[in-house]
């Protein structure tokens, strides 16, 4: 288990409580990177390996943790998601000889405390074909040893989970529907737009590097399919598009300057 963590003092304990419920079952490496809070101190209370890295870089934190970790398959987890140790074990069992190269869990996004505009956006987003089938936005990925070697050759990218998803052919990846991971969405419109700005910036970087296929893009046809399958979402699609455009507007300076390291952070989902 590899957990990159940047200023996750409020969430890391929740995840480690679950992962360490059965002592000795999982090898866990927490890669604290550029933290200004007590993330490393909280992680040190658990039977895990803690790396305290000075630079705030998720990509480099993952690489540093990979150099320390010993076990395979390997599972990469965002520090702010929720999943059980049993769920992690089942994901790991889905990859390797005779299985997939990479596996992800079924995504659940609780709406408690989420503002109405943000709920409308996520209602449409979760219904998109690319979101339903893609590995990105789930906060957890299990990989075989071959998969780990493959991603080790990828360049550092802001949209790391999208690039990872794109690195594997559809036949090489699977979503394990009986394993659920809780991904906490942005609760406010302002924080949602910050997230969208980060997504936009990361997508532009991936496009420039030739690491995003046309299948990973949302098209007008995708939105039409959503409305056809779920007519009740028709009035929410214009709002979804408004949030996407607001994110692009916010990201314009970073894109123009080629700034693919500044991380637009959503604080509301970590309350």
C-alpha cells in the first residue's frame, strides 16, 4: 500500500485506522510530501513506514515510496478516501497472473453536506461514459508488478490518475464492483471550480505530451447519451457545462504559463 499525503492531517488517520485493522496484513508506506501540518506525526502512530519528503510533489512521493516498498501487487491510495483492508486485499487479488494488470474499486460519492450546485455537477459527471469506465477519480488503484514497472517509465504528470488509466488497454484493466471506495466530493461551488481548474490544467499537460486518447474526452455525444439514458439530468447538464467552463477560465493563466506544478486544492472535502 502506497499513500502519498500532502497536508492530510485531518484524513490520514481515518484511512490508516482501516488499513491497519488487521496488523501485519498489509505493507503500508505513507509518503508525506511538503507537509506543513502534522500529517507525518499522525502517520507515525501506526505500524507503517513513513517518508517525510520536503518537496510537495505527488509524483515524486509515489516514486520514493515505490523505492522503499517490497511487496506486490501494489496498491496506490489517496489519503482522503475511505476503503477497508478487506477491500484492498480483494483489489490486489484481481491483478497479477491470470488477472488484470490494473484494478480499481467502485466509486461512491456521498452527497451529505454538498451544496446543491456541486451535487448537480457530480450527478452529471458520474453518469458520463468515460467516468463510469475509466480508472481515474477513484482514489485507489491496484497494480501487478508488470504494471508498476510500466508506470515507472511515465513522465511526471499533474493528471496522474488519468495518465495511469490511459497507460493500460481496456483489456488490461478492471473495476471490481464488489469493492467500494468512498471519494469525498467538493462541497462548495468555489472548491469545485478549483478542482475543475486542476483537471483542466492536467488535461492540457497530458494532451501536449500525447498521453490522452480521444476516448478519454467528454464529447457532446456523451452528454446527449447521459440525457437519453437519464432524462431527469437534462436541466443539470447546462450547469455542468458552466462549471467546466469556469474551471477552464480559472486555469487559463497556469495553462498559458505552462505551470503544471501548482496544485489547486479543494479544502471543503476534507472537513
